[in-house]
C-alpha cells in the first residue's frame, strides 16, 4: 500500500497558544453557564408562581453558600460573555484582527468583566 503524501493538522506540540484561543473557549463555556443561569431563573419564577412555600424554598437555596456561588458564577459569565461578545461584533465588522489589538481587547474584556462583576455584587450585597 502506498503512503499518501498530504499535510498534517497542527497539534499541541507545534501550535502556539494565544489569549484569543483561551477567550474563545471561555466564551463558549460562559454561554453554557448562562443556560444554567436561565434554568435557575426559570426555577425561581416557577416557584413564585406555585406559591409562597415553593418560592421560599428556592430563595433559601439561592441565598445559601452554594446558591450564591452559582449566582456569582452566572453573573461573572454574563459580564464576560457580554464584553467578549462586543469584541466578536467588532470582529464581525472586520475590526480588531491585528495581533496587538486582539490581545489588548482580550485583556480588556477580562478586566471589564471582572470590574462589572465586582460592582454588581457590591450593589447586591450593599
């Protein structure tokens, strides 16, 4: 059998990792986290419609340590997904593909998400 001479796909050993790769993966993961957040919100709304006991139960779970961690994760996911989504919109319009600009806007999206999450939770807990 003859050997086929064709190019091989790049692999981890020769591929250079960049911030845009990581942010793209996080963008997808935060989209999934927002789905969990939507289900959590839906659960809370349905509990409110069922009655005061169901609403109190769900509110107690969400105000406990695990519930607050979930809500914090959902809010951080929202702010990151929003900031990085604006970055993607700029890319869709053809702007920001230069490596220094892509790197800077990536770090800006991370910083903006961190600041927005912190301000949001300062407002919630105040």
